[in-house]
């Protein structure tokens, strides 16, 4: 994940500005959606504790993981930024002990040394990251989970047809081994898949081409020179990546999954775009839920977050428009815990927390679009819950990959013209 962020920032801060080259702006990006199949031919053996307390081994089958792709090729075919949302695995065989390995949602970047364009076959190298999740049920039907974010490095071929985009890929997983708990007190070595194969098929959408160049220029001039039409509404799916361990978990309950991710959650926003200065002030609401459970211990954290944020656009590279800013959120957080069905914790905390905000818009028409796609990232460096003189970290990186942003005032003005 850190490598992906470094690549994005390198692209952002090495841009040459050119906001009004209309032909280049409208060829900058091409969206797509589709499906991939990630193939894991085989897995290392698993471990479990038998009735005598001894560690035994069992064989695990390989699997196929279908995924839904959402992405876009950028920089005129030189880069592909995407998410692949993995669904339920399809195992190649039946295992003696119930277990489940999920690849999570990949966020990735493919780089093409030669641009991927219509009717071409091009090699690429890539990087992606995802939470890898493992769940296993022991012989007395108690289960435990383990989550870890993994970096994955890719080589592949991209095949572009007029309306379809195919990929064939081989991947290596960095640092595949991990430690896991086979009981509250027994640990063991285990391993995620060290290599993956992927085959993908996607349908391409041309959302930024517009032949009405004169109409674009008129709209852009109208909206760029006035702050009257900046109201916007926004919605999109979001995720949150834990960035710091919790000593409440590692010290008091180490058999729990410290890196457990919140569930995918919606991000609702309303704000105002001061187009003359390219500054946005917005209010966003995100309801989140995060669960941990193992060996009869259950923990749930619910978080309702409202953030007021302000950010400034710092560049415009043919419609790729990054921004940076700050925010302050109001956090309503509840921690609930039970141990073998007995309630032991019910704690609610209300607090304010600062945040760093950054991301980018895709603006084909400079400031004249009535709707755009936005990528939001937020980092909360100090957010946590204190309990039993320990800290439960909520220092997450929120990642809203694709948010639909609608400007109703601009839409109304365009209909009148």
C-alpha cells in the first residue's frame, strides 16, 4: 500500500500543467468494468490442535476467486488504476478441516511502457495491495481469523479491442508467511499463497469524449469565472485500512485479529466548490462497523463519523486534478465485547479528531462538468479509544476509490442554455 501511494504522489507532483488542451483532456482516461478470475493452484498445508493439545497438519486445496473490476486507463494508455473486488472463493477440492482464504479487494496500478490503445497487445508491470484474510474452524467448532495487508507485484499482457480490455497476469506475493493462533495460547506458522494467476475481461466506456467542443468552452468559461454554481452532492463506496496496531489487542487479547478491517461502507457528501479559487468545503458522513471474534470472544466497534473538510486543487494535468487539505471530524464510537456469551464491555465515546485529506478528480471539461468522478483519501493520525489503560487504534486510512459527484446548479444552467 505504501508503494502504491508513493507512485501516485510521484505522478501527481511531476505533472506539467495544461488545462485547456481539449483534445488531450478528452483522451486522457477511459473507464471500464468487468470481471477477473484469480487462480491459486495450490496451498501449503494447514495446522490445527488435536484433542491431546498436539499440533497436527491437514492438506488445503487451491481455489479460484472471481472478482469484479472497476477502473480506468489514464495518461493516454500508459497507466491503469483500478480496484478488483473479490467475491466468494471456489475451492478445487474438499478439505478435512473447514478453512477459508479470501483475497479481499485489490487496489492496483498497471504501468505500460508502451501505451495500451485500441487493437494492441501490450506488456505491463504492476503493483497492487489487498487485505488477505484467513479463517479456520478447529475440531471443536471454534473459529479464528487473521488479516494482513499484502503487497503483490505483477507482470502481464493487456489486450485492447474496440470495446473490450483483456488482461493475463502472473503475480508474486511479498512476505507470504505469518503467525496465527490455533487456540488462545497456541501459535503456529502459516502461509498465504505466494503466487497468483489472473485472467480478466472488461468492457470499456468512453465517458470523457465530447464532440461539442464549442459547448464545452462556453460551459467552462461560465462556471470557471463564478462561484454561483458550486453546490455538489456526492456518494460512493469506501473502505478503511488500519495503519497502526492496537496494544489493547496485542497485549490483552493477542488471539484476536488485530488487523481486522471495517466492512465496506457508504460515503455521503455535500459541499461547495469555489471554482474561481478551486477550493472545496464539504461535509461527509460515513457509518462504519468493525468486528473481531475468536475462541468465544467477540468484539464490535461501530463508528459514525461526520467530517468537515477543506481542500485545495494543486494542479490540472489534462483533466487529472489532485488536491490536498485538512478536516475535523466528530466521532461517535461504541465498543461492545462479550466473552463466551457474557457481556463484559459496553463503552461509548464522543470525540473530535483532525484528519489529513487528499485525492484527485477526473475533470474532462476543466470546470465545466455537471458530474465528475472523485477519489477521496482521509487519514486520522490521532483517533483511538482508551480502555483498560490500553489503546484501541482507529488510525485508519479511508479510501473512497470512485465517488460520483453531481453539481445540480450546473446541470440546471446547462438545461437552460
